[in-house]
C-alpha cells in the first residue's frame, strides 16, 4: 500500500505539475511578446481570463500541453532528442543569466529581504515559500520512469539523479542570489520575476534573453512531466494495480492510453486553473511521496530478520537483546518520529512556544541515535543511501516540516486525492495485483553465458515439470 500511495501521489508531481508549469510558460510568453514589441496587443483571453466559480481560462497553457503531448507521441527517441536539445539550451541560458546578473548585483537589496515588507516574513515565511516552490525540483527524478528502457539502471540512475540534482540545485541557488541582488522582495514581479528584474535594471536585451530562456526551460519541464507520467501509470498497470489500458503500448513504444489520459487531465487543469491553486497541491503530494520513500528505507533496512538470517538473528538476540527488541518495534519508532516531526513543523509555522518544538526536536535526535544502534538487516548490493539512518530520518523530518507550511486547503486537496487513490487500490489493485499470482516453481539452469531477450542463460528460468 505504501508503494501504491507513493506512485499515486507522484502523479501530482508529473501530470498536475505539467499543467502548473504550462501556466508559468504562458505568463513568460506574454512577457516576452510585450518586451520585444510593446506595441503588440495581446488578447487577454489567451492567458488568465476570468471564467466561472473563480477559475481562469488559459488557452495558451492548454496549447503548450497539447504541443508537448504531440511530441510524446513521436516516441521516446523523438521526445528525448527534443528534451536534450532544450536542456542544453536552457543550461547555457541560465548560466548566462547568472553571469550577467552578478555584474549588476546590489548587496543592499539583501538587507531585510525577508522582513516585514513581504506577506510571509521571517523564517516561517521562508518555509512557506520553500513548500510551495518545492515542485521546481520534480524534474530531477523523471529519469527513473525510464527504468524499463535503460540497460543497467541500478548503476546508471543513482549517478544520473545525483548529478542532475547537484546541477539543478547549483543553478537554482545562483539564479536566486542574482534575483535577490537585483530587486528587493517587495518589488519582485510574481508573473515574470527574472525578466522584470532585468528590465527594471535597464537591461532590456537581458530581459529578452531571460524571457526566451524561461519559455524554453518551462517547455522542457512540461515535456518531461508528460513523458514521465504515462510510464508511472504503465508500471502500475503492469503490476496489476491500475486498469489494463494504461499498459497499452504501440509499435513505436508509445504508451498510448496513458499518454492520452495524461494529456486530457493536464490540459484541462492548465486550461481552467491558475498556477497558485495547483502549485501547493503538487508540492504536498510530492512531499508526502518523498517522506514515504525515506520512511520505507528505514522500514526495509531495520525490519525483522529475513529467513536467510534466522541463525544469525538468534545469535544477535543473545548478543544484543536491546537492539533486537528495538528492531522488532521499528514501525512504532518510525511512527513516533513522524509524529514528532509534524509537531516541530507546526511549532515553527504556527509560532507555538519554542519549548514545544525544542522538546520534540530533542526526541527526534534521540530516535536517530536509537535507530543507529540497530544493525541493518537488508543492505542492497548496488546503490545504498549514505549515512543511513541519519539521511532518511532527516528527510522525513524536513519533508513533514515543509508539509505543515502548506495551507489547509492544499492539504485537503492532497488528502482527497490520496483517498481516491486508496479507493482504487482497495477496489481494484488488491484483487488484481501480480503479487496475488501463485509463483511457478523454477530453478536456474547453469549454462554458458548467452543473452536472449535481455536474460542470460545462467539466469533463464526453467519450469519444473509436474510429472
């Protein structure tokens, strides 16, 4: 169930994020047109035109999602080539923006830039901002959705994710430093912050460069989301947890129904909802998914002993009975850690008395120390999370603190989405999961190495005869 909820909430990270990013793309495109040709009249119906029930209509954002969906239907090779070209262009433009902006950077703008002049001030304000824009990092793990199409993924993906995350973080920090040096917090343009900041500094040509870079960057991000989401649906369907049409693949390797469904949902959201109403929901779902992954690492590494450790477990129980008993209660310890992290987050964001947050913060440190004395029972042979259990437990804490920074409305929308996913799992996934199928008795024949269908002969399963 935990794995299902992770996958279900990741749909917010990709499908819904594509709609939100397309909204941002539309805003920057309007800004680019107005910057290049101020006399050009842009019909207001194209972007954030008021509709019914407080919603806005953005045909430009819908057009962006449609274009990216068409590229996805070209297949992995075609869409990947477009994505690579756009990514190289984006990185070059971002680096240029950082270099140009640093020349006109004014340190005086850093004074009190999170002070009383902004709606969300101080450290809690920073947390609220971080929780909302957290979905800016959703692209770095998109490569994991291509696991079925890459040779040796256990070796390639950790390097790809770590490298891309380090590069993205460095670029984000650089752009943020430049922006905070160009303008004060109270004068940041929400719709097109970087482009407007350069324009205010008298750098019209740089403003155009920023607008072009933003349009291409957001285009590749929308494409990445629409590429990743159908593959998540596909894997769920292959595992029997989601309806079979999501596993349909055509001769070009395109996940037809999943791509079409993702396009319909993302396109509708991009057309009818603004970026503010989508961003917090995306961040909430993504943070919940990442928290579950961090907690899952602890549960897998420190759970009860597997069958192949039964004799070692008996010896370990005698040698260190305290650690043995703690291991058997790892689920409860993890639950207490989650509860303490939520209370610390509420203390920070709702400004409860500092003693409450301090007390539960000390308890979090104690829990980390307790788990550290337990010997891991499951250590993967390939990539391992470094500094376990410190990194996963801190990941849970930080993610939950950011979640408590979101508005109640956003959390309610995420809760409703999770309940819908839970109903699908209980009413369909439980009955149709591949885990329910009886395993066929097999043994692995020892032969010479020869690859057939990606499986070597010494790994090839041979079904035992019932005779």
